[in-house]
C-alpha cells in the first residue's frame, strides 16, 4: 500500500497528499498525518483514495461522537478537533478566494462559531423501505450513495428530532403508503417541532389515526405535502403553536412554514445577523437593497435599524411570507418585498429598485454573478457605497469578488468564515466590499 503525508484539506474535507506531482485526495486523512491509503479512482492528474491506516496521527484527531460517522454522509469532519475544523474552513475560504478569484481581503474577520452539537433546526430526511434491514429507514444518505444510512441517533440534529428517528421508523413502517413516502422535512421552531411528510399516495383513515396518535404522544405537528413544497398543509393538530424563530436583539418574530428556506442553525444565524448589521451599518434615512432576501432574515433587522429597505427574492411564496413578517413586526412602512429573477438581473432591473446607498447580498450556491455584473462602477454616484455579501459557496464568492474588484473597482475590505454547519465540509462566509468612501 502507498504511504502519503497529508498537506491540507480540500473543500470536501479530504486529506491532500502528493505523489510524483499528482494530488491524492484521501477520505478521512488529516493535515500533518502520515497515512497508508488505497486508491479507488485514478486520473492523469489526481487520485481519490480510502484511508487504510494512520501511521502518524495529528494531535487534532479526535474520536467521532456519532456511531454512524463514516457511513452516514451527513458529516465529514467529526474526526477533527472542533477548533481545528473552524481554522480549516477559514483556510479553505482564503485559498479559494486567491486561487479562483485572485483576490485577498484587506482584513480577515474572526470566524463565527457556536454550539458544536444539536444545532440543526432544519433537515430533509430520506425515507426508504428496506426489508433486508428490518423495514423503514429514516435519515441522511450514506456517504457518496443514494442509500439511506441506517442511523438510530444523530448528535447534530436538534435533540428533539434525534429522539424521533426510531419512533418515526416504526410509525412510517406501519402506514399503508410506507413505500410511497420518500422524505420527511423537519423544521424546529422556538415553539414547536414540525414534520412535513412527502406523500405520493393518499393516506387511509387508519393512517391518519396513526399520525394523530403519534403527534399527540410526541408533541409534534404534522404537515402533509402531496406535491411541491407549496402544497404542504397542516394536518394535525390543526391549531396550536406556529413555527417561528425569534431575533431578540432586533425584537423580531419570524414566522415560517416547514418547507420554507430558513437557516438551519438558529444560534449562528443570530450571531451572523449581528455581525452583518454591524458591517452594513444601516442608518435612518438610508435606502438599502437586500437581494436573495428569502422571508426577510436580514431585511427586517435592517429595517429595524431605521433604514428603508427593499427585499428582492425569486420565490413568490417567500416574498409573500416576507410581507407577512414585516406586517407582523410593524415594519411594513420601512420594508417592502419584490419578486424578481435575480439570475437574469440587468442594470435596468437594478436601477428600477430605486436608490441604493448600500447593498446586501445572500445568494444560493450559484452566487450572484449577474447581479455584480449589473452594478454600476464603484466611482459612480448611483453605486452602493458598501456591499455586504453572505455566501454559502467560497468558489462563487471568489468569482463574484473578482468581478467587483477587477471590473467594478470596489475594494475588498473584509472576509471571514461562518461555521453554520459544524462537522461538515460546508463553508459559509461573509465579505465586505467598499467604494473609496464606503
């Protein structure tokens, strides 16, 4: 078996070794380690390999808490000390900015981090009936597989949800449509736990009775989703606590549906909003635009600080939800929501949004390339003086940052990692761009 010395982690948390100028990506290996490995895919310029044996471990290697780690694909870094995980994500961010965008921020922000376990308030769990494994499985997919992992507990899920994994198996296995229920959307709010069942066939009366008994026994709220996300409706109990999350620092209550996009990590979300608002520094009388705004997670805190803000979102249901949240929190006069396809953004469509003293961007993984291309040059009067960009993909942030710096003449002021998904390789970040005076 070949032996390699691990130099770094890649964006999927695989250890990188080099042999004869070729990169070897080794699952489970950590920087600083000497390991024995076996390649399972060989290409001219790289290989992918399994870890066979750690010959010389790093002091940052720890015992994973989850018994399913290595099989379940939900986590990739539980074998790495938590502080080292955060440092690794910061390095991935900086390396990606430089190697893809050829940009470096003037200042590196300290990473945003929080609780290591029990942080996931949102999750999409796969469901599959597997008679060879005793019936229905409920959980995340296996690593690099379409199979559902046979998990009985999950330390990164909210504890109330982890405790439901085995009872959910038993419940779904007893339904007449157990083979026609492919997923459960989990949403934990500040007041209730919601489970949205994706059902491909109607429930029988006996099925409905089972769900009602389960909801009452475990204190959860069931939604049924017969088709797309917008078809989800509350099944049982019909009344009671609604899904919401609170932002106490801004005096906000954000109501949402289980299939709406919201941040999975409520604790990190609060810290991220605090930092984002400090960096954006909205002032009374300013006009601010929030692009890819969702249901107003950043829009309404900006409005609460006294600015006039327009939230722009491509999902009509989230635009509606944003308007409802603004009304509920008494901010309709300072915050309005607009539906628009930001992946087809043009200079004219941006200009139509009105004055833009500052800009906030929080795009999906695809980034915001058409937005940044459509912005006026930083030296123009109509250009935002400051741009705060929250990213969930370092590669597309690097691409967009390169456009802002090289083509639009913005200064790349700051950037830092956000550990929204501990124990995974997922890297979120926040970046700030400014004109000469921003």
